[in-house]
């Protein structure tokens, strides 16, 4: 397999962009080698600049639940675009997407569209602070919430400590408003609430943590968070940028049947275009400007082209058996891979149509600390062996894979045999 065109493009890109990319993980640093430059995608397949073809399980990191270049999405976008691409004034399409979501999701009553998951989280945190008139945020180590200043904090050494910034450029005073605790640890959460009584505006969690491996939490832990937040008049914020519209139309809130106070969305909601959103009860959302005094705005918020892509994509998700079908395919793939994984070199953890390859002997991994960083060397080898066999995953062993409705059983059989061949190399 040759990837010389990608390599050349990457060399050129390094002159223009820091590290040659516009988002760090794309640079392939954790798997080594040059990133592939993608030329086109159709359904479950992508083609790189050297015309190599891959079955894609990255799916643009989750948004493409219908696969690439879905005809309904393309038609909707094309039709909208011809009437202009942005007005900075309200359009009916915003109402239509909001209605589609709100009439099928009992967990939020009002919504605000923004342009990315990061922006959704940033705004939701401001909303939580404005509503509660408190400053501190409790987050979990191993959950990623976008590159929001106060979320770029890694845990300190104790159970309940202020952490350190995980990025330069974040003032210590911001970090001091973020409490970081381990996932799946009630005691740490209880200690935090005892120590910072009446100070915590919100607890933010990825209800299905999927940015640092797939750290599936027990439902009882999420229920415990609900209860402790209610007792302390703290808002519970589910960051559903990945799980929203993925685990089912109502995301993790619906899957676990837990009512958070605020939910953030991104990825799938925009049908492959830059859309994020946050939603809550009418009371909480009434704090947002111009109704309330929590300011949040955006030139391209509710962009008509992006709204029409979202409407087209979410309308497909609402069809009967859409989610059970995705899950059936995911189970098929996982069972097939495990059959050829004779030496049990890794485990596959999954929920719905999200899966994660973990080189571990543990039966479950619920906590970032339980991931052995050394195991990533195996992933690296597997990764390149799979590329050679025409299977594209997100380029990091900490990233999860996504199934789309465009994946066929033929794709899955090919993927299973690609794993079989790749594993031979790994052994
Ligand atoms: C749970 C979660 N929150 C927030 C974000 C940030 O979203 P975006 O990359 O659209 O800014 C991500 C991105 O991966 C995410 O997975």
C-alpha cells in the first residue's frame, strides 16, 4: 500500500498548521506515521489521497451515523444552500429541527443551537453558574468535554483536590474552580460535596464516557449523581456530545432513564455539519439571553444549511428499528472479531453502536486509571496492520469506534477477516 500522496500533503500542511493539522488527534501522533488525507467518502467507505479504500469506523469521530455522503442529507443541504447559506436572522429550519428534537425527547423542554460541542459545553457551564449563582464545577477524570478552559483540568493526586491544567494558557484561577474526581467513585463525590458545600454549580459527566476508552459506568452511579445533585441544589449536566442520538434518539438520558438538568449535544445533531446544542427545562433555559442575563450568542448559530443536514439525519434516526439495527451490527462485528482473536489479545467493550478495543485482562474498565498506558503499543501495531487491510479506525487506542447505518454485513465480514490477518502480524 502506498501513501506517498498523503505524506506529501502532510509535509505541506506542516508549513501552514501547527503540527500540520487543525485538530491534534488527526496528526497520528499516538499511532505513529503520517495521517491519511481523505479525498472522499461514500456510505461506510472512505478513500485517501492515494486512492486506497477503507471501511471507516471513525465516522468523523461519531457524527456520521448514516455514513458518508448520505443522499437524504445531501439533497436537503443542496436545496437549502441554493436559497443562501447564512442570514444571521431566524429561519424556519431552526424551528423544524428544534421541534423534531423536543417532540421526541422528554428530557429537555427548550434548546439553543450553537456551532460545536465545545461551545455547547462552555455555554451550558455558564448557564449552570448563572442559574445557581455558584462558581465551582465538578468533573470526572477520563471525561473530555471539549477544549473549554475550565474543563482542561486533570486530577490532582488526592481523591478530592483541585487538579492541574492539562493545557498551557489556562489561568490557575480557572483551574481552582474545577474539582476533578475519579469516575465510579462515590466517596470522592461525597467528599467534594462535603468540602465545598453550597459552592458547586454543576456536576458534569459524559454519561457514557467515550473519550478515554469506553469507561462504562454503572447505572447506580449515575443515579447516585442525580440524587446527590438534587440534595445539594447542584445541577446535573450530561455531556451527550457523543451519546446523544447515538445510544437512542434520547441518548444516555433515555437509555438510563435519568433526568439531568442540562444536556449538551454535538456531532450527530448536525448531520456532518458544525452544530452543537444545549437544552434544559424552560425555567433553566429562561436564564439565557435575551430572556435572561446569561449571555451567549453566535453569528452562525442555527445556520440553515447545518439545520437542514441535522433535520435530514435525525429524521432517519427516528425510523423504526434504526437503533436496534445498529446495535445488531455492532454485536455481529464484535462477536466475529472475538472469534478470530484466538489468543484473546484484547477485549472489546461496547454499548449500543459504540465499541472500544482494549488490550487488557480486566473484565471491565470503569476508570481512567485502570487503563494500562503500555498497552497502547499493541494498539499501534494493530492499527497499522488494519490500515493495510483496509480498515480505518480513529488513530488512537483511547478512541472508540462507531457503527453507522451504512455499514453492510459484507463490510463487517471483511472487517472481521481484516482483524484475523492483522492479528497474525501482531502475534
Ligand atoms: C463528550 C464530548 N464533549 C465535548 C466535545 C467537544 O466537541 P467539539 O469537538 O465539537 O467541540 C467532544 C468532542 O469529542 C466530546 O466527545
